[in-house]
């Protein structure tokens, strides 16, 4: 099989695992008696991302080849995710969980081993591409786009799939047994993790880089990637990575409950958007897939600063359009526009940032540096941002009759204002180095 196709399959499965529950988990948590903890479930992903990607990056740089470590992480993540499904199954359909603490522990262990795999996927792909004499800037985005396709595929699947007493089927209409409302979303994610575990061991070797001569204590511990903070450009890059990371999980955590909350209003209860929140938000991932393919052009034409600026200001529109839309025509057009700009908001920073980090560091710290980037965005940034967003939502909205109802407009406009401030600040202070990367001393 063509090497780029094999890496595309790896990316497809990697993000299909995440897409099965990331945007619809909040709907099930409300039913399971954990509705007031939605922000914490997304914050947990950030908390484990503070240290797990860095630790796994160290292991991948020093001890275990990244493609093999990727598989082992998915084995553990899949096992615990299936444990979450098992607990929901035991509690029964539409029932609160009997042991919420154990469910949270199972979920925490699963995401603790899943979150490092995003960086490991990048490291494995970059290494294999280079080993096969390919250009990462040109060849990686089309490979990465299959990850987004995988995310969309499982979003659509859990949006439409249902399992009731009559059997398994698909529906676009009202159906309380849809996977997007039940614990079955965790089963889909867990099974896909186990499939990727097996697939990773069919990938080519990514031999570890062994440094010649005397090795410092920092290098022995795998902490030498932090030396990137000595360079002003990289320090600012990581700081703004954290600030942008504060936006990343807000819509993942609350877009589903927000759209579904319109089912509590007779005026909007039968609209497509209110009954198919997961499918509607998948437009975001379709946009993401298209924007990934645009990254090589924009990076080479405008450079990293302009690309990152476009991402930061796109978040303003992402949140703002949610604030002024509704599920009926013409209001639903603003929801669609919010999803369209998401591709720029997410990819123009995350994917371009991964390429940027790979170019800016030495071969023996690449996995650690990707882990550090992951730590700043999906770790520190996402944790602080998600918990802060949860406080805002809990202040203006409350669960009533199974729906999270309240002053959503104020919430979305608050998030948009934050993104605007970050974007303006970044425009003023970030000044990338003009030297070719190979002339810059690390």
C-alpha cells in the first residue's frame, strides 16, 4: 500500500476515535446526572494534556518508537473507554449512573492515554514521510485531512445510529435512542481505539535518534525541548498557543447542549438543527478538512504570523455567529457560518503550529517538542479555558427538563470578546524571525 495512504488510514482512525464522543458527550452527561460537570469532563482532557503528551513524547524520543507507543496508548485508552460504555449499560438506558466517581475515573484514564496520541500521530507521520524522502509541508496536510474525515464519519454515525428493542438502525428525526444521547458513543470510540492499536504495529519503523557524546541531565530526562523557550519567537508562540487553547474546547463542550436546548422551545423543537446537533456541528469538521488542504499555500504565501492571526480572529466569528443564530431560517444560517469559519479557527493554528514546531527544533527533541505544543494548547490553555467557560455557562444557564436553557447569547459574546483581545495582542507582539530556520541556533 502507498505510504501516504497508510498514514492517512492512521490519521482517519486517530480522529475517528475522538469524533465518536467529543461533540455529543454533553448530551449524555446531562442524562447521566453529570450535567453540571460538563466543563470538568472537557477540562480533564486539558489537565492530562499538561503532562501526558510531554511524558509520552519523552518516551517516544528516548525509549519506544513513536508508532509503537501510539498503538500501546490506544490499547489502554480503548480499554477504559469501553469501561465507560459498560457502566452506562449497567445503569440502564436513560438512567443516572450509579457510581459517578468510577465513571469519571474510567473516562480520565481513557483520555489520559488518548491525548498524547495526537502528538504521537504527528511525530510518526513526520518521521515516516522524511524517511521516505517526502516534503512534510506539502505531503502532510492531505494525510492529516483524512483525520478530519474520520472525525466527521463517527460524528455522523453517532448522530444517526440508534439501538432499541426493535434493533439497530439510522434516523435523522427525533429518536431518544440515538447514540449521540447515550453511552453507545463510548463503545464506538473504544472499539476504534483497539482497531488502531493493531494497525499501528503494521507501520514502518521510526528509529530513535541517539545523540553522540556527553548527554546532559535535561536531555536524559527528555526536558530539553523546554530550551525552545529561550528563543523569543518560540516563547511567544507557546504562550499564544495556550491562549488560543482556551478557545479550543468551548464549542466542543457546549455547542451540542446549546443546539439541543432549542428542543425545549415549542418554536424550534422540530427543527433539524435542534434534533441533529452532532450532524450540524460536523460542518465544522468538513470546513476543517478543506482548510487543511489550504495550509501549504497560506504558509508559503503569508508566513506563520498571518496564518495564526487568521486563526485567532476566526474564533471571534465562531463564537459570535453562535450568539446571533437560532435553528430556524434565517437564523440557522449563522450556525452554519460559525461552523464554516471553524476550519480556519482550528486548523490554521493547530496544524500549521505542528508543522512550525517540527521545523523549529532538532531531530532528537521533535516528539518532546510536539508534546510541549500539545501541553500548551490542549493542556494548560484548554483546561483554563474550559473551566472558565463552564463558570460562564453555569452563571447564565441551567438544566430544565433535560435541556440546558438560559442566556446563551451573553455566553457566546463573552467568548468572542476574549478571542478578539487575544487576536489584537498577538498581532502587536508576535514578530517571527526572518532568518532561514537552518541558520537559527537552537
